[in-house]
C-alpha cells in the first residue's frame, strides 16, 4: 500500500508539474508536509513549492520563520531542495535517490550529470548510480580538472601575449632604417692635385695668349722666335702634365664611385652581420659555407688593398 501511495504521488507530481501553485500559504504548507511524509520522490515538489513561496513572498517577509515553525526545515536544507527542483530535469523525480544525493548531482556541471565517471575504487558509474560519498569524490575530481585546465589556459594566454609582444618588437626592428651614415672618402692628395691642375690651366692660358700675341705680331716674330720655340716646348710639357692630371682626376672620380659602392656593400654586410643569428643556421650547410667564403674574400682582398696602399708600385 505504501509503494502504491508513492507511485500515485509520483504520477500526480509529473501530471501537475506545469500546474500553477496556490497563492494560499496554508494550502502550500499542507502540500509540503504531505510530500515530506512520503520521502525522496517528493523532493522536487517540495523544492518547487519552497521556491514558489519565496519568490511570491507568500510568507509576507517571514520566510525563515515560516520554514522553521510551519515546515520544520532549516534554511540550508530548504535552499538545497530549491536547487534540486531548479537544476535537475523531471526524470530525476522518479528515482529513489535522497535529497543529499540529488543536491550533489544538481551542483555538478550540467554536461557531466549523465556522463559515466571512474571512481577511486576503479568502478565506473553514472551520477544517479553513485552514493553521496562517491558523488562528492567525483565533484572534487571535476573541480581539480577544471582548475588545472584554467591554469593551463592562463599559461597559454600569457605565452601567446609574450609571443605577440616579441613579434611586434621584431617587426619594429625590421622596419627601422639602419642608423648608418655614408661618408664620401676623398684621397689625401685630391685637393693638391686639383690646385696643380688649376695652376696648369692658368699657365696654359697665359702661354696660349703669348703664342697668340706672337702670331698676331708678325713684325716681331723673328725677334721672339727663340722665345716662342722655348714657350712651345714648355707648352708641350705642360700639356702632357695636364693630360696626366686629367687622367688622374678621372681615375680619382672612378675610385670615388667604387668606394661609395663598396661602402654600400659594407653597410649591407654590417646589416647582415647584425641581424644574422649564426646559432640558428644548420652546421655544414651550403649557406654557412657561402657566408664563410664571402667573409674570407673580404679579408683577403682587404689585406691586399691595405698592402698596396702601404707600399704602392710606381713602375
């Protein structure tokens, strides 16, 4: 008879779960006491009515007093009944679980409430098959796994931010123009050569004027013939010197252009050396070999040029 009464109440609870509850506190109180008398299967209906009384203020601001005096229930237990009724689906209302087990299930993550869990004993059970102790053990494991996952997510986020910051710094460095000044290199005797050339041109102009005057002054040609021949000889010597100076000046300009190009090459070489991380290159690779050969050529040719400048060959 008692089991039949439980089935009747359960059936009635399922049929009336969507029915609006009474606003009469006495009626609700009586219903709660009736469900208390039949145990675990009425937990959902008790929680539903407790929530109804609190939300609609049927006790007129004296909810705690009403719980203690009329329903004989402490606030913590009442809150747990409300949690069960609010969180768990109706299918749990047909179980034989007590309110403590149902509360443990109601406070689990929703996605884990139907998943089988492995216990410390090695058994695998679904939450509605566990004892209260097993449910609490499972919740501790889930909480620890969640905390570990959150910690890992935090570490990944920090690492990602650090990587982004470093990448931004690398990009900024790559976009920055190198602070390298190009300096025109002028041979030490360039100004002296330039002055000699100017003086030669001026002297040539003077001698040319002398020749012109001698030619124009035909009447004095015989008198100045010896002097004219000497002037012509000097002019030839000066012309040879002028031609040599022009060739030297042309060579100087050509060398200046080459020096500028070499400076640009050295600037690029300096940029390569500053940016290149040799520890990142694979040993014995063709790139390492190529860079080594290039450096050897720079050293060899630089030494030859240094020796030539120190001991020039005059022929």
